[in-house]
DNA sequence: TAGATTGTTAATCGATTAACAATC
DNA sequence: TAGATTGTTAATCGATTAACAATC
C-alpha cells in the first residue's frame, strides 16, 4: 500500500533507481520472489538502510517481517522511471555514434521510442538505420508538427549542437540526450538534459590508472 | 608553485575534473589567458568556492590577486587526469556499439590508445575498424603477452562479459570501460571500472520527463 | 600601496548510516 | 505469539558554501 510520495527527491536517489531496476529484474529472472533490504544490500554492495531510505522516498513498497516482493518492486520502480511511457524520440547526426545508438539501444526498454533520424549530410538522406529512413534537416518542421517528439538525441559536433538546440527547444523538445560537448544547461536552464559525455568517462578511467599506479609508491 | 597534494581525493571532486578540463580548454581556444574562480564559476554554473576547493586538492595552481593562468591550469588538470599517458587499450565486441566507440572516440585525447579489437564472431576476423584488424579471441593470449594492454573496453553482452572478465583480470587488465550490463565491481572489487550504462542514462531522461509533467499539477 | 583574488579554515547543508519502534 | 524486517526518526559523516586572513 504505497504511501504519499515525497515531492523533492534528491538527484543522488534518482541516479540509483536504474541500478535497482536492473538488479531486481535480474533476481526475478533467476526466479527469486522476495528479498529483504539486507539481501539486496549485500548483492548490490550498498547498505540496507540506504535501500530502505531510497525506496521510501516513493512510498512503502515493502512489508514488515517479509521484505520486498520483487515483481511488485520492479513494477513500482519502472513506473517511477517511466519505462512504459514510450516518449517520442528523434536523433540528430547519423555518424558512427548516431548509427550505433540508433541501432544498438533498446529504446522501448527505457521508456522511449525512436521515431526519426536526421542528418544534415544530404548524401545520407533515405539511407536506412534501425528501420528508419534518415531525413534531411529541411524535413524537420513538417515532421515535428506531425509527430511532436519530446526527446532529442544529439550525436552531432559541438558547433552544430549550439546552433540546433535553441531551435529544438522552440519546436517543443523537452529533453535532450546529449552526446555532443555543448553544454546545454548553460543556455537552457529549464530543459531536461542527460549528458553522455563518453570522453569524460574515459578520462576518469585514465585518472584511475594514473593514480592507482602511484598508490603504493606514496612518497613525495 | 603547486603545494603538496592531498592523498585522499573524493570521487565528487574527480568527477568534476573532466568538465574543468573541457571548459578551460574552450576558454583558451577563445583566446582567454587568465580567469578568476569567480569568472569560471559563472561560466560553469558552480560556486567560486567549490572551484578553489577542488583545485586545491591537487595544489595551488592560482595566484592571489590574479586568478588562474589557463594554459598552466589546463596542463595541470591534464596531468592529474593522465591525458598524456596513452594507456594501451583493447576493445571486445565489434558490434554496432563497439565499432562506433572504436572509430568515433578520440582515444589519444583522453589518455588512451586503442591497439586491438577482438570479436568472437570469426566472420568478422580481419575486418578493419578504426585502422585495426578485428582479431579472433583465440589470438588474445599471444597479443596480450606481446602488447600488455592495461584497459579493456567491454562492448559485449552481459553473459559474455561475466565469462571474459576474470580472464582479462588474470591476464593483467587493470581497468575496464564497461558498456555491458555486467556488474564488474561485484566480482572484482579492486579493479578500476568506469561504467557507461547508456540505458541508465536514458532511463534518467525518461524519469525527468515523467516527473516534470506532474510538476505543475502537483496535487496527490 | 591598494585592490584583487587566492588558499584555507569554519559554518552550513545534505546525504548516508544507525537505531528502534511499528507491524506484518 | 515470537521473529523478522520494514518505515522512519536520530546521529554521523561528508561535501558544499561562506568567510577571511594571506599574499600577489
């Protein structure tokens, strides 16, 4: 019996939700039916406290003396994340990365539906990727009026992103999945942005290596 | 004159370094020579305090009354991140995503050097991606002995990752860039891992949309 | 020197962990 | 009922912000 949902969920909590969702899904696949916060905590290398705190931001999904029913828990987390919403999504930039994202990602699994791919290179027009024909940017207006997409994926260079972003916001895009190096938040503070800065991620790895090597030889 | 470096840098600080590195690089490109923490803070939507605190974990890169010399600052952050280290990197899984990563990423820019690509599908053997011939997994041992790679990029399904990871660790891999859904930390606690869970990122976007819609209509 | 801005210490804020009463 | 485990409040810990003395 879910209780009232806290209105201000911290970003730290939200960031953990997809991982909960994955782990619970995994356990279900393995045939596990119920799990206590302690069980889960051990499997995920977290504390039981944190798991209970996190889940209780959204209501009481567990039962005293029993734990959490995993099927129910997964359903609830899925609802919170909106994985069944199928948000209409368009992708810009059908280069290597754009094509990989378009064809590799299981959009439906994550609450999205890819309905269009645009590329400014006219030689790519009508080429098929992920069962969609690549469209020229000149088709954008018509397409947006008809389909009203909500999410834009940016797989284009920084300069183009800078140029395109305002236009997309004006045309009703509400959220960006940003693979470009353009800092969207700087110009559009009230837009939803998820940055997938792969370069940053790789640098962190490089940092880790650079600084673990020195870990033993810790003089100087 | 950099002062002594703190030994225990928090993960929150480290995560901000790549962004500092990018912004400072950007400013340099624009011809800016110096910048105060206040300037930078405004441009990056942070507080001046935070920037000074962060940088001071690694030593005194600034000068009172002047601010930070950007060229010097970039060089220092680069050194911390290890962007000139060129860590030898191999990639597993030459599917769409693997190919995109291999050909799209500017590895040298981020402290790495891609020296090998492996795929278990023998039909792909010798196919060229990013100027490298795809190798069969049977070549692994020979290749590793000769080249001693340090980073492995996993663009393979969860099940294969689970199987491969132990082997890679045993063969001397020190760090993983993990695109699979396998949770490496669970089995190898002392290994450096950067997870690039694109699905998680997309779910966060879906979360954002799902919950911004309700923001105005905030009853019940 | 006076002005600016850092490096650093202290105060605040938020997130994580621990504890325990409620309850299945 | 007794045992288990949650939901939730309180305590701790860490990270961010503010303040200011040091200094270029």
